[in-house]
């Protein structure tokens, strides 16, 4: 389908689109594999934490494991937020909401917090 006529050009355009789609699908598969791996790590730590809470000898030990589990949940929340951001970016440019800021007041606030 390599011709200079309109059918040949159309076929070349379709072949180019097909190659581009194959590349996009490969990238998407790689992203899904990477995300799956990133999600498994905190889930495995949560399972381990649950087992350790059952075996904890003291309230302090249980609290330590629960704090670790809370950290794992925060990691999962972060991953989900990143995926949602990625999905929004795929839909198009993010909407920016610009606002006027009183720079003097902002600097005074920052300096006051130091």
C-alpha cells in the first residue's frame, strides 16, 4: 500500500495511526504494571501490620504497628491521588484558577510563621 495516489496516502496514514495506537497501548500496559507493583507494596505492609497487631504483647506495640499501618494508608492515598491526577491530565489541560494575592500580607504571614 505504498502509492502516491490518494488510496496509498490513506493507507499510509492508517498504518501510521495503527503504529501510534500500538505504542500508546504498550505505554498504558507498562503503566498498569508499574501501578500494580506500587499498590502491592503498601498492601503487603498492611497485611503484615495486621498480623503483628494480633501478636503484639503490649498496647505500645499495637500502637506502633497501627501508626505504621496509617503511614501505609497515606501511601495508598498518595498513589490514588497521583493516578487521578494522571487521568485528569489525559482528559486535557487542567483548569487553572488564578487569584489575586496580596503579596505583602502573604510575606508577613510566612515571616510570622517562622
